[in-house]
């Protein structure tokens, strides 16, 4: 939604520079994402076992935050002083404008370290406490406030340093507000820093390094691709790449909305050894979430060009091959999303890191090598290949170590519906990216195949689960 406003008031050059600055910030911010996720997963597990142990890890997390935060600020400050550091972050512009951008990065990182990092761990208490809806609303508050800050900055035509300061202030306000809410909603865990132990925080930090590496690699894939596009094609091409990617992020968001709320349940099933229930939950997810994302992506495809032209006010041309390939990667990611949530939730760090590296190597490697010939679509080919391979690795690991090793099985028939549905959609988008077909008989046939696969998947569910799922809309409507 911010794209047309930013393009109108800032222009392509300034908006592209802002996107590069934001990507560098998110890349540095990702350094603490793995540690926060590791401690958050531990809190989720310990909430049902030992309040004392939970408080130990919660309070001691401050030591890990200080360690990572010091590195983040040092790197941001290094970008201001040292050209090699700024170049590595895609911010090697010289002159007053380049210095302002680097100072903006330092402001963003400093605000995050002071308020967002540790309070982000505190926020994770809401999930095991059963306050999922409250957690979701607060999670929405971040992008809303950041969106407002960007819109105001663009309308006022602020310089990037001023825009960064406003953005930093908005995220600090949200972080403090969340902290105040958690303190009021869960007073039994306050004061949060009481009894902090350096050895516990440092030990958790050491254990989280695989997850930190995974998160950093993911950030490098997401934001590094933006920086790479900026280097290879300039800031103007960044606008094209990010606007197209934003359209596909919608389906990634749908995947997150459908899979993330199941985190407490799949972690509990893992802890209590309810493997059959875990398999059944994944089967139901494939039927419902797989059908929603796959069919939604196909049916909405013909509308995207017109919506894109309206959204960007005609200022940015739609890269159709890139769009098709990124939609295919979103569909592939959705098929293994719940398993990925499960493996992240139980801190299966090596497989999480392995799949992240797979995505990064293929997305950035294929993008960089094939860009001279295929342009931005090269990053789409890399993203699609990386997501398909990462999903296959994730599912294979889950079946082998989380199901079969614990004495259960996943029937081969369970994979049939999701494989048919996802495979047909990926094939359609791959062919559309190569110009083999567009919206026509092949598009209609793909939609029909997805519907047939959904009905097939529905019939694999047991009668009790079907009845429970059918009862959800009735309960929501109040009948």
C-alpha cells in the first residue's frame, strides 16, 4: 500500500535508496533473531514444566541480548566509518547523502537494541500463556506503525536520515507498549530481570548459534537479494523487484497466519509423544491451508497485472516472469510450512540451518550468475529451486526422525493430494514464466486439478476430524 505513495512523493531513486537502507537494517537486526527464537521456544516448552526454570532463562536472556546488541551497533557504526563495511551492507554511496543513509542505519539499529531485542523475547510469553489473539494483534501493530512512519516520511519528503529517525521512534513506541501490556497481563513473571545469571544467558547464546546462523542466512536471502539487485542493476530496479516480491509475500503471510497458531499444539504433541496426532494435524493442514493458498494463487493470478498497475500508479512495470516464479516459490513453501514451524519450535537447529543455506545458495547464487541473461527473473528461478529443495529436505527429515524413528508412519497416500495440488500449480507458474502459456485453458485446468486434489485430500481425513472442521464455520457464525 505504501508503494504508490512513496513513488509519487519520493520518486524511484529516493524510494530505492530507502529500500536498500531498510534491507541493511533488517539484515543486521537478524543477528538477534535466532537467539530470540531459541529462548522463545524454550519459554514455550518450560511454561508447562517449570516456572522457575522459565524465569531463569527469561531473566538471563539480557546477557545474550547485550552480546548480540553490541555487535549490531558496532557493525552499524562501522558502516558510518569504514567503507568496506558499508559496501558489504549495500550502502557504499559517497557524499552527504551516503553519510545520512549510514547514520540512519545506526539510528535504526540503536533503537532496536535498546527496546526491541529483549522486549521481543518478553513478548513471546503471550504464546504459551494462551494469549494468541493478543499476541497476533500486537504483532500487527509493528507493521502498522512502521507503515505510518514511511507514509508520513514520503508525504513530507523527508530526507532518509529523518525518515529513519521517525521509523525508529515508531518501533520504540510499539516495543514499550507491548512491554507494558505483557507486564499487566502476566504479572507473575515480573520483574523480568530478577535472578539473571550470566552463565545461563551465555549457554543459551551458544546453543542458539545454529538458529542465529539460520536466521542470518534467511535475512541474507531476503534482504541480500535486494542489496544484490541494487548493486547489479541500481536503485531503480530495486523498486521493480521489491514491488513484485511484495505481491507474493501476501501468500507467505497467509501461510504464516494458517500455520503459526498451531505452534503450541505441535510442540505439545512432540513433548507428549503424540506422533499420530502430529501426522493427522499435518494431513489436515495440507488439505485446508494447501488448498487455500494453491487455489488462491491460481485464481488471483489474472487480476494481478491490473491491480499492480493501479497499485504502482503505472510508475513501475510488472516483471511477469519474476512474478510467476515467486508465486511458485510461495506455493512450494506453503506445503512444508507446518513441518517447518514444528522443527523450529522444538529447536531442531541443524535441519533449520541446512534448509536456510539451501535457499540462500540457490536464490543468491542463481540470481547473481544468471542475471546478465535473464534479468530479475534469475532471482525468481533461484528462489523457486531453493524453496522446492528446502521443502523436500524438511519433509524427509520430519518423516524419518520425527515420525518413523518414534514408531509411527506417514502413509504414502497422505502425500498424494498435496503433491498433485502443489505440483500442478508450480508447473503452471513455471510454464507461464517461460511464456509457454498464460491465462486460458491451462490456467482453468490447473484450477480444476487443485479442486480435485482438495476433494481427494478431504476424503483422507477421518470422519471425526471432518466433523470438527465442518463445525468451525458454524461456531464462528454463532449457530
